[in-house]
C-alpha cells in the first residue's frame, strides 16, 4: 500500500526557515518523481516544486527556487522541502506527492502538514 506522510510543519515568523519531510512506503521510491504542492486558506492547491527520479528539480516560480530546495534520499525513501526566508504568503498546508516514471498525473498524496508564517 502506497503511503506518504509529511511532517515538520509549524508556526514560524517571517524570515525563518523550516524543513518539511515526507516519509514514503509501498512503492519503488527511486523510480518515482516526488513533488510538493501547497494550499493556502481559501485558495486552490498549487504546485511548489518537484524532483525527478534523475534528481532534476523544477520549481513553480523564481521566488520559490530562490528560497526553497527539494531534495530526495533514495536510501531512506524520503523527500524534503527546505524553506528559507519564509514569507506570510507561504502560509499553507503542504502536500507531498509521487508519480511513477512516465505518468502524466500525480498518483499518490500525503495528508498534508500545516505551515503558518506570521509575526
């Protein structure tokens, strides 16, 4: 059974850093692309970034790529989202997701972890 579990969310102040981790089980991790999405209150879920099975990273915007890093650990079957210089607009529930090689859609999702950035 495929399972993705995020943790590491919390309440921080603007300018702080936070690292989210997604633990996964139930699939061949090294074959999958791993991604992060987020959903702010009252808004639609949006893409943040992903790392391919070949360690190529793609980010939604330059603002995200300037402050966030997606990394994977194939030995531990985990993917992380390192976030620096957090802004109030980064407040959202962050979701980990996975898709098999060649898939066009994200097949598997975690339950999300909440990040709140406020002064």
